[in-house]
C-alpha cells in the first residue's frame, strides 16, 4: 500500500533485541532459557499444587493461581521470541505478530497489577477482620473479582492494540527493544499519536497510580492492625502471611514504574530493556519461589503432591 512516492507501509518490524552487545548474546540466551523454564515450571506447579490440595482452596491461593496464570502468559508472550532473536542474526516480527504480542503483554502486566491490589485487599480483610473473613471473601465475590480483573485488563489491552493498529508505520522499522512495547512503537509511527499518548497516560494513572495507592492503603491498615496486637507470636504470623506478597509488590511496581511512568519523549532503550527484564522475566520467575519457599502450607501440599506422583 503506497503512501507517497517514497513511503510504504511497514508490514514487519525488526526487533533490535540485544544486538548492540554481541559478546553477551550466548550468555543472555542461556539465562533466558533457564529463567523461562523456571518461570513456566514454577507457576505451573503452583497452579497444580493449589488445585490438588483442598487445604489451599482459599481466596489467597485462588488469587495466587490467577497470578501464576498471568505470569505464564507474560513470559510466553515475550521470551520465546526474544530467544529466537538471540539465536539468529536478524529477528523480524510481522505487524500482526507484533500487535498480538502487544495485546498479551499489556493484558498480562495490567492484570498482575490489579491482582496484586486484590490480593492486598484479601490480606487486609484477613488480618483486620479475621472473624468476618469467610463471609466477606466469599467464593462468589472472589470469582467476580477475578473475572473483573481479566475482563477490565482484556478491554484495556484491546483498546491499546486497536489504537496502535490504526497508526501508520512507514519507516524506520527497527524496534529498539526485544519485544513489541507501546513507547518504542509510538516513536516509529509516521501518523499523529496524541490519542495513544492520552490513553497511555490514563492507563498509567489507573494501573500505576490508583492501584498503587489502594495497595499502600491496604498495607497501611494491615501494619497498623499488626502493631496493635499484644501477642508477639500473633504479630509474627500476621507479618509472615504478608511478607511474601509485599516482596512481590515491591519488585513488580518498581520495575513497572521505571518502564512506563515516563513520557515517550524521554524513552531510553537501555533502561527500558533492563526494567522489562525485571517485570516480564525476573518477577514471574521469582513469584512462585517467593510464595512457596516462604509458605509452610504450600511446601507441605507440594510434598504431598510429589509423594502422590
């Protein structure tokens, strides 16, 4: 499709990946293969253990299964293509493939942010209102919350993807990243991106701002409630149930803020790649380890499952 004498619509992109560091490509390929295998197996084991053990059929582990599912979607949408780019000299991706990758990436990352907020609320109810926990966090409400997270974030991903599809890309076609992400794609567009920028700011404000404030509010109430406890053992138990989630929240939000909470004009490829590795690779790999190694119930259920197998 011809735009002018010298401009043609781009039908495929070239992912720059880590080509500026050729000496590190073999090391990066090995690391990505190890991290992807660990993330995929770890999150699959979490889902299997929670599904198998009736003792873990509670709201906290139900949301943990949802988080593990989104971690699998996130890593699977990014790492296989990144490893292809590290294996071959040139790494191209079709326009349709790029938009599909963008959809699943936005869907999974935004879902994780919402799920972390829902899980913070779950811990708030469990610690601040323990006698009313079973009635407040009923299976019906948990199912509705999970469905709401998946639906809202799928709608957000669809809007971002459709807005990206309507843009014109007429060269250059090199994406300065190892996957299709909103900021570098906007920089390649040869048509106005005002609507996309506004939508990105609105999404950043909702997922990175409002959700973060709700999470902080929940943990502020949790810490206040724990400090009021008279029993030292009660304080330890309460902190142990929240510490894993708090570690995950800290790692994930810090990497997402670094990647997205900045204007497109100040986009830095190197910084974006590092922060993207944190939230799309490292965080999904660490999540199952953090939740299992620091949780006696999960370790016991895992032992029973392994014995059964």
